[in-house]
C-alpha cells in the first residue's frame, strides 16, 4: 500500500509543479450527481476539480470530493425442500458509506462540433472509505425448521475505515455556454484495487456515477 501511495504522491507533485510553472489556460470544475455502487442503494456525490490544459484536446486534472450512500445488499440462499419454500433472502450487511477520493487523471477530446465536445477520461487515485458493518442473524421457525429471514444483527455493528487505491475511466460531453463557462455531462466507472475484503471489479468495490458539472475558465 505504501508504494502505491508514494507513486500517487509523486505523480501529484509532478502535475502541480507543471501547472505552477506553465502559462497555458486552466479551469476549475464543480460536479455533482448520482452515485451508483454495484449491489447497493444509490447515493450522491460532489467534487471540485482543477483542470490543466496541455493542448486543445488533452487535459490533466486533479480532484477531490464527497460521496455518500446507504446499504450494501446481499442475497442468501437456502436449498428448496417441502418445508423450505422460499430459497432467496435479500438483506444488507453494511450501511452509512462515505467515500472521500483524491484522484488524478487525463481527459482526451475525440470529437468536436458546434454543439458539443465528446471526451474520454482515465484516472488513478486514493480513496478513504468508511462505513458500518454488521453480522447476520438467521430467523428459523422453531417448530418446522423453516428459515424465515436473514437480517443484519445491529448489535454487532463495527465502524470500518479503509484506505484504497482505485482506477477509473469515463466518457462525457461538454457544451460551451459562454466564453468562460462550459456545462459538462459525464459517466464514470471506478473500481478499487487493494481491499482485503473484495477484488478488482467486484460488486462491492466498483461504482458508477452520472455527473453534471460546470467548468469555469481561469
């Protein structure tokens, strides 16, 4: 984990140094929208982003923000029998998720017209994830032995914090409102790499987001 953080910090320092001594245009972007972790309830996210223009078609950026969502849902199964008619039980094992990312990336414009510019993004970064985790209790009919439900055991609540390395990619559209203001619609997919509890592109470690943003040239 330390070597990943060191590499990320090195890249950030290089970008900031480049931006500091360069004279080309740059911009501030404010984003907000729907946050959609896989197998979870939907949430919201917001971020502020600094863009540095390498050329008309390539930008480097760095951003941080705040994302929040509630439950991570799971399904437990039981074997069918003459007693056990219901075999799938939906519940949740964690809630109150908060994600704070610090990511760097690049944006590449691949088509421009009078109405909009389409682009792709690629990024890597660090995220601090916190949430409440629960054990599961199974309710069984004491007479028949039928499983009636699975529910989180709120008495087993544990507050979990993870420091995660993630990568992401996305696409979007940019439309010029005025000479100095653009409106941006984007879709992004990100996944975490180094959690001890889930793997890359797993349902628990992957999320998508649809954001609307405003970009202000400086």
